[in-house]
C-alpha cells in the first residue's frame, strides 16, 4: 500500500527551538511538495522539488525555513528558530510529473510552538 | 483574489440529498482536480477533469468544467454521513509556453456536513 509517510505526527516545542519535519514520498514519485495549512490562510504551498532539485520555494519564509531532499526517499523541512506563528499542520505530498500531477498527501505534522 | 475559489464556504444537508460545490479560477489550466480532506487527515484525490473535457463521472461524483466561465462544479449524489469532509478544488495551471507548472493551486475549500 504505497503512501506518503510523515514524521513526527505531532510536535510541541518552545519558541526559538529548531524543528525538523520529515517526509518519505511514494517510491518512484519524482516531485515532492511541502504545504502549510492553517484556518486563516488555508493550504499554502511552501516549496517543491523535482528529481530532488528545488523548483520553487517562494512560499517559504527564507530567514527561518529551509527545505532539502538529501536523497530520493527523504525530504526535510526545517524551521530555525521556530515562532508561535509557525503553529500549523504541515503536509508533504508527492506526485509523478507526467501522471496528470495528481498529488498524494501524507497525514501531516501538527506543529505547536509555545 | 485567490485562484481556485470554492463556494459555498460551508454546506449542511441531510443524508440522501445531493451536494453541489462550485469552484472558480482565473488563468488557463491543464486540468482541474477535486480533493477531499477528512478532519485531521491529509487530502485525498477524488477526480480529475482535463481542460478539453466538459463532464466526468466517478461513482456518486459528477464534475463539470466550463473553461469559458473558468468554473467547475462537483456534485455528490445521494450523500452519506461519511461524505462529511472539506472539499477542495485544485488547478494545474499552464505557463506562458502552454505547459504545466507541475504544481497545483488549491482553493480555500467547502466544508460539507451531512446529517444522518
């Protein structure tokens, strides 16, 4: 049963701490997306990668957020330092570029920054 | 305003009734997709309609697309309590060269509540 796996599912941290979220895309998918979802802003695209190369990270606050794909099976989203306004659910999704761009989402990481 | 805007924002119906949600967008698209999100979960793809298609069916789902009006609708027939969820439309936009960006732009969603 192929699926996108995100860890951790929940994270509570204090302001100023570093947070790292991980995503394992579906095997064979070459495009990986990071989204943030809040009640106020809805679903926002933060960054996405194709074949491990960053294509667009314009949705990400550059001073504190960073996204990488160390290898084809792992994508990471890091926040340093974290702030209360970063509290949200962060989703990873993957797709196959030539397959109609249908995206498969992970269950998300619910982040609370106190 | 944002591409991929759904209306209504919230819809409350009784089991057995039909639910219709609408989506508008602003630019040329490769395709339009609908996703469902149950509370506390990730989004799940429901159905895709290409820009050259006008109607698509999948089980109790019916999607229409009017590219002249830049709008789409999702109809869920004979709704069930299990259909209670948020529904999002997402557009696969075309760039100036007429090819897909390879990413989706999601709307704000419609919250559907189906009462037993």
